[in-house]
């Protein structure tokens, strides 16, 4: 299906495109948090991205490959930084100061929610 919606109404194709783009953004946020002192992470409008980047026209295989490759790279980095890296602090305009581990947990929950959405749960 290729129906366009807002977040909860996205088609599986749009969800996978969203996950692929989120993983790129996550990689940036991880690297910024690990290399800078208390960096300010910028929020973004996921629906604006979906529309401007035309998620409904994205190639599913390309989005899946991008998601998989970036996730693998991010996980490899997170394994290497250990507890000290996961404790590094970032600042977010909406959520305040948080350790990197909170962001990683949030993204894991986010991805699981979208997987349930794709399954129709």
C-alpha cells in the first residue's frame, strides 16, 4: 500500500522510509553526543520529512538496505563505547538533558512500535 498519512496512518512503505531516515539522524545524534560536550540536538518534523522527501515514492528495497546498513554501523559503535558512552549527556529543547542511553532506548521503543504498526497490531 502507498497511502499517505501522518505517522500512525503511514503505509508500510512510508514507515520503512521513515525508519531509514531516522537511523541516519540517530547516527548523527550518537556521534555528536559522543564527540561534543552536552550538544544541543535539534528536533525535526517527521511529517514534513515524509512529505518533502516523498516517502510514498521511495524504493522499499533501498530504504530497507539503508536502514539495515546504518543500524548495523550504529550498533557497532554503541557496542564499542560501552557504559561510559551511553552515560554521555545531550540536550534536547523538548526533553532537557538526558544520557545517550535514553535516546537509544527511545529509538528501540520507536522502532518496535512501527513494527507493530506494519503488522497491523
